[in-house]
């Protein structure tokens, strides 16, 4: 699997950041490419919660929570991602207190691209670039939704 992540320090408490992130069925409130979300499960957001994210380009995919660490992180498994050349993919969002009312948010995406070695090359180049832009947009949207200015942005492979 190829993993790509972005990190953002937000000028807000971990509780304020988690209050937004933990509204699992409402990612469309801050993720700029998500136009609408269909809740595929009911009840409290936790392991097993599923949503269908519809994107501004007309495509969609399903995300299912596979781990939920209250006030700290969650991981989702992506499926029904016909528009993307991926065999499998997961995404994880984790938050860490930074002191003085700041929170570090780490958003990572792990994926395996179809098409063997050609897919691996595609993943290392175009897919990483595309995922980086998506993660950056989601983090910026998260900071904007919380209503604070972001402090620092870092990227890593």
C-alpha cells in the first residue's frame, strides 16, 4: 500500500476539532469536493458507520468506519470507488493536542492502485499528487469550518 499524509496545526482545542470531525455523516460541511453525503447507517457514529460521499465531479464512494478512538482518531475503508483506479484504500484522521489551544490534525490516505507495476508508478506520482490536494483541501476546510486561522501546514509522503 502507498501511504500519503498531510498535517495541519489548527488554532483550536482538540475538543473543538473533534466536535467537527466526529460528525461523521457531515463531512460535506467542510470537505470542498464532497457535495452531499448519504447516511447508510443510523445511530451513533462509531465502528460500522457507513456513508456515501457524492463529489462535485458527479462520482461517489462509500466509506465505512473500521476503527474509532473517541476524541482521538478514526479510520475508514473505502469501497464502491469505481471512478478511481484503486484496488483498496483507507483513510485515517487523528488529532493531537499541541498546547496553548492548538491541535495537530494528521490526515492520511493509504491505497493500492490497480494495474501492477504501472499502477504502482501511477500511485507514486499522479495519485499521491491528487491525494495531497484532496487532503490539503479537507484540512483547510476543517480549519475554516472551526472558524480559526490555521497555524502551520506540513506534508509528508
